[in-house]
C-alpha cells in the first residue's frame, strides 16, 4: 500500500476522515478477460492488444466522457482493429469478435473491498464512487448488487469530465459534503491518486483489499 497525505491540517487522530472517495474498476470491480485472451491468441495478437486499442484516448476518451454509447465504442474499436485509420489489421469479423468480447467480459465485485466500504458507511463516513465509466454504469452496479454501496456515484460519462481532471474531484468532494483534507481517496492508478493529494486529500494507491482495510483501520479502534 502507498498512502500519501497532504501537509498536516485539521484531521484528528481518532477519526482522520469523514468521507471515502473510491474508484470502481480494479478496486471494486474486476473483469474476467480469459475469453478475450483466447480470441487474441487465435488471431495471433499479443495479449492485451484489444484493450490497448480500446482504451487509447482516441477511443476510450469519448466513452468515459459520455460522448458515445458502449455500442458505438465497440464499433469504433472493431474498425480500429480492422485496420481503419492505420490501426491493427485483423479480419473484420475477428475484429468485431474481439471488440465484443472486451465489452462483454464478465465482471465481479471484490467482497473484501465491498465489505470495507459498507463498514465505513455504517460507521458514518460518506462513501462516494468516483469512476471513469460509461453511460450504462448504473446497470453494471445493479448486476453486482451494489446500487446501495455508496451515498453518491460520480460517473465521468454523466459529468462530462474524467480523472485526473481536478473538476471531477471537486464534484466528488462536494457530493461527499466534506472538506478535501477530510477525504480518503482510493484508486489503482497513481496519477489519479497524485491528483487527489494535490487537492488536499489523503491518497491510497490501491493494490489489494488490505490497502483499503489498512487506511480504515481507525474504525476498529
């Protein structure tokens, strides 16, 4: 775990935070990409090629900013894999299979992380999900049984701004109803954590459930 804090402020040792601002993907939600990997191998592509194309800013940016739907994104990724605009060239049908497999990858919620966040909320901390996601996020949360996990969800596709832009952090802090120095920010991407810390929050660079549990250990005292 890497925990970084701003200069000493008003936080107290007994309860240093009033809110937890938490990322979704690779913190709470994890994908099974085994089918996609099989298809990439069959196509002679290195593992991760499809995701690299799909989440390149040119493709992934419009998706997480709510400018296109997931179906439109899949079409664009397939076109790129099929060799349009100088992208990776694979047969059109295979390109569609790869893009579809990425979009339909099964996912699950990590029980340990969910439990820690539910415990924080029960203890009186405001919990806010802050995620760069697509317009159908609510459907995904419902599929995981997590519609009641957080007090608020700040979805980049609805806000029109994505991490690490300071504006989305300001939105999340406002929804949490807490000062930045009273917020714990948890994310698997270091640049997102650093952006939160620059705004006065305490940041946790997430690598596993123990990172979150450690940051919330004060609730067990």
